[in-house]
C-alpha cells in the first residue's frame, strides 16, 4: 500500500514512522514548510513537496495530518479521483473531505503524539469511512499499525476528543501549574511522579469514583482552608483547587444523601 502524507508535524511524523516500521511505502511528504517536509521525507525514504498541486495521483491512501482548522482547506486543494483520503482529526467531520475523492474517511489517533519522543506509545485509532470500500481499506491500514481500532462516527469521535482534552490537556496543565508551585517553594516536583503513575495505573482496574482520596472526599474543610491559604500567591491554581474541592465535597455520600 502506497501512502502520501500531507503535513510534517507531530501527527504526520509519528504516523509516518509507525507506517514505515510496518513496511508501508511512504511515497511523499507534502508540507508548506520545505525544510520540515525534506527532513521527514529523508527519515521515511520519501520524496518531499512544498506544493500540494504537485502531489502524485498514484498513491493508494492520502493522509491529511494537519491542524484541525486547516483540514478543509487542504482537502479542497486535493483531487485524487477514487483514492482513499483520510484526515486524522477528532473534531472535524468526515464530510469535509468530500471534494478530494469519492472515497474518504477518518484515521484518528486517540493519543498525544510528540515527534521528539523516541518511544512509540500505545495508540488506539478511531476510524470511519463514507462507504464499505473506504471503511475496509482504512480498517486494513489501522489494524496493521495498532491492536486497538474502533469505528466511531463524527459525534462519537467528537465526544472522545472532548474526553481526551479533559484527561490529557487539562491534567497536563495542572502538572505544569503544580511544578511551578513546587519550584517557587523549593520542593521537588519529581517526588510526585510515582503518585501520578499510581493514580493512572489504578484506572486500569478500578472505577475512578471509587478511588477518590484527599481532604475534599473526607469532608476535611480545615485542611482545604489551609491549602487555600498556601495558594494565596497562585490565583489560578487556588481557583482550580477551590472549584474542584467544592465539586468533590458535593459527591460525598453524606452530601448526596442530604440532597435527596
């Protein structure tokens, strides 16, 4: 299966590497940034292009791996007859590819991908296609590079995307704020990393609601007030702490019973 990749960022790079490792032929890398296209093409033994109008019409699959808000623009510049065209977005509908080909769909990696990371993370893929031929081809491609492939339509994929933002982007921002707090107070953030790992590992076995710990779930208002006092010079983190504590307090069994 011959593949053309449009894009040269994190998703394009990680997918390109994964495809190459699984013996797919990467024909070309297309990117507005000539240097990025050339660098990635060199790594993947492909040719590089900086103009989509020069793209080959001989590939079997065209992967549009660009920012969500650029997918439709790129798609409208692409015309490859009946070849398979996919985008890699969680938030963009499949139909924005309709002008590029009669066969199109989605190959969405439900994972945070960074080209600078040397290892390959586990990547679940959510796929879709506008007809059986498209679905079959995209399924074949996805299952060749991942053991975790599921079909998801536009609405369901958006729901997964929202969930991913909350559990990944939001929590990472909390890590960032906490690391800055630790740095300011001359304490070692790395001592918290085993705790972070333990919390995420428990998700494989237990319901998160059953594993909630901390002062809020205990109704320990005295400790909450002490923590808030420590955060007086960190208004963003203090606001998050206060809001989350209030929400958790409201989920305590005695609070739920009192509201009945």
